[in-house]
C-alpha cells in the first residue's frame, strides 16, 4: 500500500513524499482512515511504529479542510516529555508544511515568554506536556473551549512519571464533545480505566508488540568487568566500525564519567540526563542528529521518546533493572523497517538483570566472547565450565 491509496489531500501527500516516506506503516494504514472518519481511537503502539504521523497527519487534514474554522486551539496533543513534545511539533511542521495549519509546543523547564508569544499569535494545534499546560491555562494564556480533538500520547508513561493526576485535571477542563485519540504502549488496568472514561465507541488499533520489535534487531552480549566497560566500548567503537551510537547509562554521574572517558580518547560525546538544563539537552540532541558528536550517553528518563532517524546502534552500557526498559531502549534502533544493532554489557553486578531480560524477551541473547576485556575470575565457576558454557557465569552473583 502506498500513501496515495489513503484518502489524503495533495499538500499532505507532497509533504510525506518530501520526508522520503513511500509506504504507510501498519498503524498509519489502520489509524489514518479511522481518524479522518471522526472516530475515537485506542492505539496500542510504542514509539518507532510511526504513531506520531498516524495521528498528526489526519489531524492536520481534518483541521485544514474545515469549511468554517473557529479561532482558537482546535487540537491538543498531550505527551509526557519535553523531548517527545518537541519531536511531535517538528513532525507537525514537516507534514503540515504545505497547509496553513499553525502549531506550537509548550513544555516546562524553560522561560514561558517565547511560548506565550507564540500562543498569542494564534495556534490551531497545541503540543504540550502536562505541567506547563495547566500552568498556562491557570494564567489564562490558553483557552481550550473550542477544542475539537484531544490526543493523549504515551498514556502509560504519563502514569509512570506521575502525571496521571494532571491528566485527569485537564480532562475536566476540556469540552466533553470532542474526538479523542488515546495511545499507550502497554495497557495496565489503570490506563484501561482512564481510556474507558475518555473514549466513546473507540476503534481499536494495535501494532507490533514489543517482542516482534526485538526480533528485528541484532542483539549481542559481552561479559566484562565493571571497570573495563569504558575500554570495551572504545574498543568496539573502533573495531566494529560503529559510526554514531546511543549509549544507555543507569546514573547521571556514571553517564558523565563515560563521556569524559570517551572524550579523553578523542571521541566526540555528550550526555543527556535530568541534571542538564533543557537547552543543554536539546543542544546535545541536535549535535548528535547533525553528526557533530558521535556518541550520546543517556539515562532512561532523558532518552524517553528520543527520535533519531536511522539510529543504527544502541549500547546497554549498564543493563536496566527493569527488563521492559531493555525493550524500550533497543527499540530506539531498527525503526520504520531499518535494521539495528543492540550491544549489551553484563558485568558481575548485572547478571540478574541480564537473566530477567532474556526471560522477558524469550530468546537467548548471543554472547560474543572474542574480545580483550573478558569478565575476570569468577570464583564460583570452574574454568572448564566457563569454556563450555559462557552463560554459567550467571549462576551466582558475587
Ligand atoms: P514514531 O513511532 O512516530 O516515533 O516514528 C518512528 C520513526 O519512523 C520516525 O523517525 C519517523 O520519521 C519514521 N516514520 C514514520 N512514518 C514513516 C513511514 N511511513 N515511512 C518511513 N519512516 C516513517
């Protein structure tokens, strides 16, 4: 199926072609016609499936083809993180560039002046994170009386990040007569309950459960010592001819340390995490996207929603202690049909994590044992056994 087969207007088809997209992803194929027909939608999909375009494109079309357009904000896209909000706004700019739709983005952690000025100029589609949105509503910069379409993006992460109360507050403010699009990667019961209260006769669209995303990605595991991980990273960056890569660290301090070690070797790197200002994070992300820096080291919170086209390699420098996070992390690569590589380091302290991940994804991650920074003398495992079965390292934690 091509984009031309969807009932889309010429300005959108032209913009999509300029983006280089030829085929709509499964969620786009399913969701775009349903949203254009005015349905409420419950979409079970994670980032990387093309869901941003799946809701942005029909919203742009619905609003730009209205016969009588009322002034004011007509669509609101609520998303949990600043990075996601910025990326959605960039997508609106790309897909709507040949329409007259006006859009802007608001998020916390920066001065509100630029945002309130944009709001005063007039906006059709507003992308927002919950805190700043409620703040600007209270300050009367935002009026949602004319809202027609409400998108709740990444609902499960809203819950994880403690925003559910803000979301509920907002729902009491917006008009009850509206079209609602609800997206979540997972459907825990609290999210299902929220969906039930928000949606009227929704159509249900589900794509790519996490496990099938994982299957597309080449996964590799290296057993090494905690103190050798930076050396192993540098070794692999050189030997494996890896261009740019996203490296996941568990702590802010640890991430900064990795960056320092890489820089000492002349490898351009930067870290993004919660201690960095929004501007520093955005600059690092832009530098990474533009190829000015080769390695971006990120903690999970900071990396949420990072959208980088054609990210080929992800490193799990520190394995996450929540196995689902592994799936989210490696889902940053292998997007929209591209192939990807996920390289993980397991040290003596993260053996349990590695086993829990394998249990979740249901496959054994191939172990690469040809490298100079082998995990040293685990006293609980016989040498011979080590040779026969590298996995026996995991039998006992230190
Ligand atoms: P998302 O799931 O919205 O985060 O999108 C994942 C990535 O896929 C983004 O980098 C988009 O630019 C890209 N993308 C979205 N739709 C398509 C498409 N139909 N063809 C190729 N790439 C796409």
